[in-house]
């Protein structure tokens, strides 16, 4: 509905578009989302489990308002201008393909354009605007990037060009102040890139920062000398039953509709949460003629503390308190009830909101018995803010948990000085990107950060900083007093029930998350098990809730307890990033990263006696433990991290039976002989996975899909013929096929493919589900797992192995199995055994869920590529592209060139992939040996066994069975000579 109020009128022409075939009226200059909501169309996309989702954050962060526009999928309605005659449709959970629209890969430049600048400002809100002005005044060249059409951010959001006031001025003082700042910027010769998505942040060298952006469909790289991160905050989620219904949105999302686009959802509207923004938005709605059912405030605004703190706040910023009292007066005159000391307990409705249930907030922060029910059609939720810390975390900035306000919640905030500087030289974090403080504090921080960033580049200014520093101190005091008045005991999870959806994107409930929790779970392991945080919003609106749900002591830990930050920062089109790169030869070896200890050292205690101690809880170690425990062997598994936490849980899930192209011929290590000798094991292990898929307690998404390796030339076909002949000689059913055969299996294949090799025995599996199922099976058979505790010492005394951990725990075992993956060399060294294993981080890429496009395991005869589609529709892209380690923390992280090159090969083979967006990339520490595993007992170390393999996920179950046989029977049915450690005798130690 229109919400013009008395001072604002439409000035742009009216246009029409269609939504699901129905004609909708709009005003040129509105966003598509505003036009839809104003017309009462609140449902925009389909959820994974059905049901509808709609406009939520209003700032392009949640991806709940996705629609299809004129056949183009993945369009954020809140960020897209409405245009005449657009054909708009609801977006399905799985992105559809138009295979015939693209049969050939796109031709692009050899590398993206690189833009340099002294100071890069990311975010055009209060902090970013002031930082840009201050840096430019100091003489630095400045580039300001913002994702929206207009500058101002959430606080200074400007009135759309579709509307005007009678006097031509901005309608209120807040908007006027923002307009004045933007006008100053226009005069200051600051380069502005609006409508520009910052998708990536890379620090692959300590002296270089690269920022990946998408502008007008083109990928660019910005290399600044210094950077100010002023991306602001998102509103933190308040999960309650019904909060995903269309019509439920953040208070900020509701305010954007009103202040920028003079529209609102149909009333009555309820505004609920904690803090002054809710009162402001409710009053603005009333002034615009919108029906407001009430304001629900979890704090007691009539308490003595509230009155005292309001008085303190008035001393520091009387005009702001005066504005707040004005909002209360508007609400009182309109007879809008304020339910202070209450919170939402449930939002009722099937496909739309019908009513809201309220409950009082107890002194302990819980919800009392529901006492009120209000009939409403829309809800604005505003329960505080959380910094958008993705860029700062990617660049290595230290973070800690700090109070978001004076509430019970703490949020991840940057460790920064008053001028925004931090542990990373040349990086400055300003405003709410680093922690909550309000707009006035953000302005002061922006000014100081801009000056400091220019100074870092060698520009010095005589502009005094003392005024800004005093302003910063003043508004810190004001915010402290203000939030003292709004102090609420409400716990962040007070409204969560077992059936409450926590992850909006994937529809994951609290019960599902809690069912995957154990004593040593972390957010990353829960994410792998449940898919919480794997959707388009990339965890922005669920990770904090998951973290609190699984915290056994209900206290948040450090930044390292969260999943490692990865690119892209927001989903980005494959077509914008894909750039052909030269193929590489050999792995990029690194020192295995040091894993943080999860347990503190303990007092000495008697050793735990066990028959077999397995070191490593990945697929090989868990399979070994399961096989041993099933035979009645007393077995303990020890891991410095969590089960499935490294390569076993971070691989792409391919079950390889034929050789990859770089494991045969001139590219292969040691001529390809070791890799070829492994093929019979891979075939047998794939069959073992097939049997386990029927035996394990849950679906592991095993599928014997078959695998195609495609060729684009006669030379590549000859290569495949030689490879296939070798594979057939080793019992692998690999057949050479023509283009017609491939096209029947893969209708979307590029026109460039002339033929390929087909292996019916290959397949795929979900590694996020498979290893946890093996762990459960091992535990059910009697195996014990001790995780979060690394091995510190390995000794062989009195025919026993004594293993001591970092926490001081001791294990005495008859036999030790080294299944530590990339860390197997370190374990071997502790035991006096040289195990020639190297850590080689490799990247993976996953797209948004899509309609079926590839039903086989796809590879290339002369390019690094493996590609498959998961059961839920995500396309997983890999192929051995090298990754690196982040600076300074040592996370495994994909490299910019590897992302570009891997995507180019993928879309070159399946051009329709250009229609998809990349959701995330990640890297795993792969194991680099010589192409074959290292198996068996070490001759000069009786009782010490290696179970180490570089093709670990395919081979995992068979490696476990072989190792168990060696321990229980003293022999294996396989000839293990090619896999013995003895084959490395005489080779130099590297």
C-alpha cells in the first residue's frame, strides 16, 4: 500500500509489470520488492521444503526475496529497479536451466581488469561517507563502492527518485543530514561505484590486498594501498515459530520500504523487538497513514532504571532523546499500544500471517506464559544488530565477542583502535562493520579511519582529529546510557522451540541441529551434518543461533569456533568470474596447519589401556575403528579436531574408479604407476561403499552414476584410448564413446566435445553424511572417540605404545594406526617413522541448488575438472586446483586464480552453468604421496600401522577393512607390496 504521508507525493510516471501473470502497478524508481510488497504480494520464493518466503532484510543480504525476471533467475527484488512490462515470477528453490540458450562457453579476457587506488572504501553509510571525505581531503585518491543504487546506508537511506516533497528538500532531519554528506562527496572528486557487488577479499601475500567486485556483469579486481571496511550491520535474527512466513521482515527492511519507497505491506502491522529503532519505525508508519497494531518492547521502559538512563543519555545528546520522545508522542496520539516487557512467542498462519502471540519476559530472560494474541498481517522484527564481518575476517582481522548493546547478546566484533586500525596493516574497520555504536559514532570512526588510511598511503593532513575523538567519546557515553534505558534480560533463544526453523534458507529446525550435537561439536560440524548455513545467505541469519544452540556452557567462544570465512562474500555469477588459466603440474605443498587445542592440559592420570589406538577420525580412521569394533577389538579413536573435520568432510564426494587425467601419462607422479596400481582397490572400495549404503543407519546419498571423461580433440581421444586400455587390463570397465553417447547422458554438454571415456563403476556420495554414519556405526559397535585433543608424544616401551596428548591424557595400546591424513607425517615422526606424506590444499566450489543438469561424475581428458550434482541440486566443482593458507591464521583457503580457472573449465564443458551463482568455495588439506596409499605395519616398528591414502574418500572403507584384517588376522587378502612404506627406501627425505 502507498504510505506517502502528508508531505510526500509521487513525481515519476506510473508503470505496470506482471507478477505470476497478474498486472501490478508501480512507480518508476521503486525497487521491484517495494512494488510487490506494496501491492500485497508478500510471497516471492519457494523454500527447500515447500512453503513461501518473501521480503525480509531489505538490504540484499538474506536472499529471501528472490524472483525470476524476464526469464533471468536469482534476482533480488529488494535490490532491483522495477521496469515497465517486466515479467516477474516466484523463484523456485532450485534454479532452472535453459540449456539451449547457451551451448558454448563465453569468451573472456585472459585476466580481469585490475584497478588501483590509494584508499578503497567499502560501504556508503555514515562511516563510509565520512571516511571517503576525510581521506580525499588528505589528498588520497579514493574509490567508494556500494551495492545499492543510492548512497546513505541503512541510517541515511534516501528517498527514491520516484517521490518528492513540496519544498524539494529531504522529508526529515535524518535524511537531510545524509543528503548533505552525499552532496559533499559529489563535490570532493571521490570515485563512486554504485550497484557494485563486492564478492571476494583476498590476501594471498602479506603486502597485497585484492578485492573482487562485479560491476555491470563484469568481474574486476581492486588493489588498494589501504582499505576502510564500512559495510555496516545486519539485524540479528530472532527465531520463533512462524518467523519465516511471508510478511515477517526485519524492522530495517520495513523501514527501507517506507523511507525510500513510501510503501508498506498491508496492515495492521506489529513492530516488535528491543531498542529505539522500533519506536521510530512505528511512529513513521503512523505518520504515513499505515495502521500499526502495536509496539512490542522486551525492555521495561517504565522502570526506574530506564528513566535514570534516559536522563543520562539526554545529557550527551538531547536532540536525539528529543526525537525519541517525539516518536512516543506520535504513537500515544494515535493510540498505538506499547507492550513493554513483552516479546513475540509465536507468529501464527499457514501461508500468511494471521496473528501474533505475545508473552511476558521474565527477570531470567525467558518467556512466560502467552497472555496476548493480536490479529496482524505483517510483522517487523528488530532485536539488535550484528556486524557484517565477512570482509574483515577474510583479510585476517582479529575478532572477539563483545556486547551488541547492554542486552544478553554478544556478537563477533573487530579488534580495532579508535581510528579503525587493527592487526592487519593498511586495513581499517569503521562504524558498525566492527561492532555496534550507532550512526553518530560511526561518523566519528569514519572520519578517523579515513584520515588514518590516507596517512598509511603517505598523505598527511593538518585537519585536527581531536574534535572527532571527543565526538566519539561523547557518543559512546550516549549509547551506553541509551541502551541502559533499553536494557532487556531477554535471552536470544528464548522463543526457540524444537520445531522452530533456525536456518531460513534450508529449512533446518532447532531439533535437527540439536540432534547432531555432541560434547565436542562446533558450528562447522553441525553445518556439515545438517546443511544449516549452506544456503544463499551463507549463514548470516543462522550461524549465531546455531553457535548458541550447541554451546554446552551457553557461552560463546572465539572467532575460531565459527566456520572459517570463505569467498564469495555473497553469491556471484559463474559467468562473471570464469577466466581461462594455464593448467598446472604438481601439487602446491604446504606445512600442515596447526589445529587449535580444544582441551586444557590436565593433571597426570593413569593411562587409558586399549588394544588399538587409531589416530585420526576421518574416513580411513573411522572405517578402521568400525571394522575392528565389529570384531570385538577394544579400539579408541583420537583426533585433534572433530570427526570428518578435515579432508574427509571437505572433499567433493567423488567415487573415482578410472584414473583422472593427471594420474596417467606425462603429468602423473612417478609415471603413473603407483596410481594405476591403486585402481583395483578403488573398484573394490566403491563396491564396499555401495554395501555400506544399505547397512548404515542413514542415507549417505550413494549413487553409482557412472563417470564420463570428455575429450575435445583427436589427441585427447588417443590419450583416453591408451588410458582406457590400461584400466581394462586392471579389471576396470572403461569404454571409449562418441559424442552421441555423451550427449544422450549429458544434453547440456558443450559443442566442443568430440567423445570421451565412460566408466559405469564410478559414482558419488555425500561426504557430509557418510563419515558421520561410519562414526555412529563404530560407536554402536563399541569404539570410543576422543576428539579435540592432539597427539603430543608417541613412545614404544615394553612392547606397548604410549601416546600422550596435548592435554596430558595418556593412552597405552598394543597397536597404533596412523590414519592422520595430511598430518600422518607428523605422527610418524613422533613414532620415529618417516612417512612421506605432504599436505596439499585443494579447492572445491559449490553453486546454488539447480534443476538437474548432470547425472554422472564428469571429468576432462586434459583439464583439471571433476563435476557432479548433489541430491539437493547443488553443483559441486573440483578437480585438484591448488589452494593456499590464509594469512595470518592458516585456514585452508582457495586462491583467486584457482577459482577463476576452475570455473572456466566447468562452464566450458557445461556452458549452461553460466546461469548459476557460486554460493561458496572452500579448501581441504589433501594428501600428496606418489599416487598410491601407504598401508600396513611398519617393519621396524612392530604394532605401528599406516592407513594413509591420497584418494582417501573412495578408498576409506577398504583401507579400514584391510587395516583391521592385518591387525586381527595378521594378513590381508590383497597384495600390499605396492603400498608398503618400503617402496620409498633409498629416496631422499623431503
